[in-house]
């Protein structure tokens, strides 16, 4: 069933024709007006991603509020408020300089939110995460799961060596990490942050969110910054002013997670680049 057919069947004349907004690996999104209100509907196979959006929408101001979740052909749908802005990824250096203070302030506010449930690592729709400690959650990065099966077997020799060395470095670094439990987005960039400079108008797609140390989201910016050459004139490490030891530990985890991800998705170019970046982190 098409998105238009589903919206017509579910909402009838209350809804306008849905317009495609974009698609990621796990879901596709459309915008329309329902009862005069601008909304977004997403379709995907994994309802737990939408439940995490629902949790974030209740706790975090820039997270769009989820209005409805239900079953759809081939999976589920999630209806939420629509947010507007420019994708953070699309900003030039001047735009990022204007937006960065607001982004860091938003992450600081996020770090003060007391999450529900229990545990560390990826949480479910009830707010429950599976790990007894933050270090345990990070070290689970070497495990496969039903959504990304078989990635170990798809590693190139260079990526396998980088992963082994990076995981050994993470094991050493994880021993001294604090058991701080806050809600982390864990997928900043990738068109998940909307900006109306200097405001951050939305943090989208909480499917990768975890409970842990809020410095992790700052490490995310530090890790991916070199992938955006238009921002090379901004010293992100100086802007973050963060604990370098913890920042390195979380960048190791991000590199390991994305070696696994790009092996699973078959993106050889990004797999090789992440392997090289992880090697530099280990050696540095």
C-alpha cells in the first residue's frame, strides 16, 4: 500500500495528500496536513524506534511530539508533529559558527534530563536498557544483533585488524568510565538536527538513542567533524572543552560501531575510512 493510500484509508478527508520528505535505512517519511495541523508520518519495520521517539518527545523539548503509533502494511507507522529548519549537515562554516553554541546548549539541557526506566545502552519503549553499567553497554559493540547480522564475516582484513585494535583500546579505556545515566541521541548529524539559526528547532530520529554519559554526544561531533570539510576552520575540540580521555573512549566506540555498520551495509569506502580513523585514534 502506498503512503497516500494508507493516509486516505486511515484519516480520510481530514488529511491532505502526503508529500515525501526523505528516507533512511530503517524508515521513510512524508509530510501532510491533518485537521489543519502540519504533521509527519513515517513508515518502518521496527516499532521500537518509534517508541523511542515517543519517549524522547515526552522528555526532550526539541524532539517532535509523537501523536500516534500503529500498525501499517509491512510494519508500523508513527505520526508526529512537524518541525522546520535547515539540516545541520547543510550549513557552511559561517552557518555552523552561528548554530554551534545553540547546539551545545541543547546538548547541555539534554544532559540534565533524568530518564525513566533502568539500565544503560539502547533503551526500549518502556525506558528499559539491557546493561548493568555504562562500560558494559559500550563493550557490547562487538556483538551482532538481529538487525545487523553477519557483519563480522563482511569485514575486510584491514577493517578486522582495526576493529580488534580499537576494541582492545576501548576495553582499557572503559575501566575508568563513570556510570552516568542520561538520555543520549547517538545519531547527531545525518540530517537529524534542524536549525533555524541560531536556534535548534528539532532533534529527529531517536532510534539509535541510549542511556549513558552525555559526553558521548559531544564525542559524536568530534568524531564526524573531519567528514565535513566545510567546517574545517572551526576547532571543534576547543569548542567542546571536554574531558579528553572520555572523549577518546567514546570516539573509539563510535568508530567500532560504524565499522560494524558499514560492513553490514556493504559500504566499502566508508568502511575503509572508519577503519583508518579508528587506527589513528588508537595510535594517537
